[in-house]
C-alpha cells in the first residue's frame, strides 16, 4: 500500500484557513466564549487546540452573590466562590464584584446587607455588570413567601441584569420549564427551613429535658458553665462565647456575689408587698446597676417571675419561629425541668412572690383611679414622673394599658392640668397620623415596588422602595416673631445610613409643605433650618409623591 506524505504547503493553507475563519467568532465573545460547547461544535478539534491561544476574547463582567447561614461545609463561602469561579471560567465571565452575607439566615431581607446592597446597586444603575451568579436558589434566599425571592430576581431582570444559578439542573434561559423549576426550588428552600425549625426545636427540647441550658443569655445573677460529655465543669463562658466541642453541654451557675445578693433582695422586697416599680426605685436609690443601667419595673418583673431563680428551667416561654413576631406561650406549653440549676431563692419564696405579683397585677379600674386621687390630694399635682417615683403607685404602663393617654387618665381622676401640658403629646399624635398616612399613600402609588418593615427592637416603620431602604422624617414648622419660617429636624441614629425623605410640614403642621430626598441623614444633633440653609443643597426636591421613584433612581 502506498504511503501518503503530508504536503507542507497544504498544511499551511489549512492553518491559514482556520485563522481566517476563527476571528469571525470574536463578534460573539461579549456573550459567550470558545469554551462554550455550542460554539465548539462548529470548530474542528485541531483548530481549537492549536489556534485558540491566538484569539484574545473580552470577558463578560459579572457579579457573584454568596451567602452562608451555618458552618455547613457544603455551603461555605469558599466553596461557593470556587464553584462560581469555575463556572465563570467555562463561560467567559469575569467576576468584578462580590456581595457576601456570611452567617446570615436566608429568611428575611432586612438582615442581609449584601443582598440589600446588591439590589440598591441594581436599582440605582451603578452596577457595572450584566449578570449575577449565585450557586443555587437556596443561596438567593429561603424566603417563606416564594414570591418574595422571585420579586427580587425580577427587580434585577427589570434593570437588565440576569440572575444565573450555576449549580442548578435547569438552564438559565427563561423558558417555561425554567420558571416551573424555580418555583419548585423556591418552595423547597422555604420548606427546608420549616422542617429544620421543627428538628431544631425537638433537639433543643431534648437538651432541656436532660437539664442543660440552651440559649446565649444566662440572665442576671447567673453565668454559663461549659460541661463535658462526662459531666465535668470546663469553665465559665463569656458573653457570646461558644462551647469548644459539639459534645459539650452548657449549664448555669451562680454569678458574682453582688448580683446573687441583689436577686435575693428583690424577692425579699416583693414578699414585703413592694411593687416592681417600687423595687426598681429602691435599687436605683441604692445605686445598684444592671449591666451599667438603672433598673426599670419590667426588669424586676422578669426576675420575680422567672422560675430559674428557684432552680427550675422553664423553656419555650416565648416563641419566635422563622423570624416571625415574638409571642408569649401559655404556661401549658412551657418545657419545665426541676432542679436544673443551683437555686438563688427557695421554691417556697418563689411561689409566694408569684402570689404577690398576681395580686398586684389585678388592680380594678376604681382602685387605679383612687390611687391617683390620693396622690393628687397629697401632692396637689399629677405627672408621669410623679406617679413613677411615688411609693405604692401602680406602674405607668398599667394606667396606659387600662385607660389610654394620660390626658384621659387625668380627666377620669378629676385633675385639670395647666393649659399647654399636653401640647407636645397632641403634636406627636398628629405627626404620627401624618406619617402613617404618608406611608399608605406611597405604597398605594407604587404597588409591587414598595414594602414596610421595622428594625429589630424598634417600633418605627421604614419604607423599602425598589429594594432600597427609605427613612421618612417629618419636620414641623416653627414660627418666631420677626424671623423667617424654619423647620425642626430630629435625626434618627438607627436610620442614619438610609436614603431619607425629609417632609417639611405646612404652617399649621397638619399637612405637607414640600419634600426633599437625601442620600442619607448622618447628623446626630437636632437642627433648625430655613429655606436658605446650605445643608439643603445636598438633597433633591421631590415635586410630588408621584415623582418619588424617579428622583430616588437618579439619587446616589
């Protein structure tokens, strides 16, 4: 059989042909690269292996979002970044920005600064990427309402930025099958959190029934002690310190002697018939502090009603599952373990204290008002401060819960305060009504683009507009003879980093004069300002509330 020799000229022509054919592929390198299998199908193998290094493609800029709620190795930040980086190399992407939420639950947006910043960059138009790569749907979030996760993805899509899940079985092509798969994945992610909550509850319940402590705060008068699997004490755990081994347990031991003696004094005063408010006043007069703060009646109530001071561990007294609003459980739902901790007071003293507390909490309306009349007869005046520091008086909260505002309370007691006593209170109520109406109006103007939430431990509402937090400050007008009209700004430190809508009220403070939108209000002092105040130049005027979203989109 005759051997065929390779013609060097023919080989050179083939190479030239491949070189002339391959550059035409560079036109599509803004959305794909030569590693894409669909592109490689039409390129001969020799051309891919020998000629590919000659082509200089421009990588597509993308961002990545990573989140980890536990120390589970599978979802560690490093593992997510490695998987996303590998996916980016295979598809011609360049990661130019990273958003992280380490150690954050995927249930609520307000706790996830990384995702909130991502949405803010997308909505404000500052994002310099065209895609956001996430490991899977559960990393985007385990929202209990599956539509919430879809909404945040739609916010990105509306801004021209696609959310890509690199480890999911479905393609990210936006087909019907993709939509159905995402719905199932989001629902499964939410269900996983619910199932995990149930399992965690049962595990903690078994731990409590064994006589060990769950939770981070030991409470006043106690400290947490790490216990080995063999029952040996290993040392006191400091605040927020975790146990060294998973097999270790935690119990409670007596804290500093001054705290133990203070708890015993609280129970003694309670058994003598003192109310929680009176006990708090006594402790403050003695300059006894609780974590450096003065005592309040509710702090005393928490101690005299907690069975742990008699050695009984009462768990599940309150419930806040899946970051839902907390609520108190009925006593039948408590998980009790007697003799779990060393007692500070005897069980008989604790039981007697409960009877005293129950008797003191069942004031009748007539008894409450009679107490006020007696105080008025002795002092000739009534005020919240006077009621709070007077011995034998019920707590202010008891009056407020039973009768409402103190203006109505004083009227029931037959006391007519001097004119102007409740001007500030009335003004506050009117301002709160205006603020609530403004929230309602903005939400009605932009359905699907707004939401309302509260910071943890705060009662003030904050608006979420297109994925970005919006604080609302109402500034009452102030009139002084011979001076230009001014407004009174009271900043809120917990909302200082949020975009802020400053609402100047009219001359009668019963409506709005004008609106200004600021990137943030980082002032710490109360400020009086006029129309010519230089600081106002940092804000953008909002002609009407219908223009709020447009102005917010232009504001960085």
